């Protein structure tokens, strides 16, 4: 196969090849300029209602089938890598043994997830897994199953950490007809 030689300079910024970052395939543009050109092209496609690759998107979506499946594969791989880096199972202190990646999520150990999302709004969904990978999986995070994570948010502790008295009587078994108020959440009006 014929391999092109790297040009003496970038066609966009006119910097010499020695001053630019180049990809593994020879091209007329350095990596920095290629990124700028791709962003400009994507913006043009989006203005025309097309996917970032230039194809027609799915109904009521912004991306085409191919880009959507590629993103799903990439996002799942990021999540699996993050979960493996932090132990691969629910790390609640109560001893939960859930290890299925579909039921695991990232927990902010200090409980500062809401504050972090206000500062960095892109750290939701898959953004947090990319952040963790780029920062070499820093301390302060752990995998928890959804039950443990939501329970720690709602009640301040995991269901596996409850005392035996808590686990013998549920709110609905004590004869009351409605669940107790969850501090701070307004009750729904009666219809």
C-alpha cells in the first residue's frame, strides 16, 4: 500500500511539520488544525439538521444510527473501565455484593456530586466516566449499586447498613396508610 509522506508544513496554519502534532496517517493538516476543521464541519452539518457525520439523523434524535451505536459502545467501554478501576463491585460499607456493571453507578464519597455538577455541568451521564479516566481514576469516588446510591442520598445510609430493628418493620407494615415524608420533599396534594 502506498503511504503518503508528511507535507513540509500544515496547509491551514502554515507551521513547519516539525512544530506541529501529526496523526499516524500523513495528511495535509496537523492534529490541532484537523480538530478545528472537524468542529467547523460538524457545526455546518448541525445547522442543516444533519448528524455530525453528515448523514440524516434518526427520528427525533440528533445523530444517525451508526453514530449512536458507536457512542453506545464507547460509553459502555468507558463505564466498564471505570468500574474495574474502582473494584468492579458495589463498595457500600454494608456488604452489598452487586457486580453487574448495568446496576453499578459512580458515587461521590463525600456527597459533593451536586456541587461538582454545578461547577462542571458536563460531568453528568458518560461525562463523569471520561473525567475519571482522564484524571487517572482519582480518589473520592466509588462504585455503588443503584439501590445503595439512591438510599444513601434519600436516607443518609445504605439499606445494607440498617439495624435489625429497621429491617423488621417497613413504613407500610406499621398500620399507616401512607409512606412517611422524606424530609424536604413536598407531599403530593390529594385529588
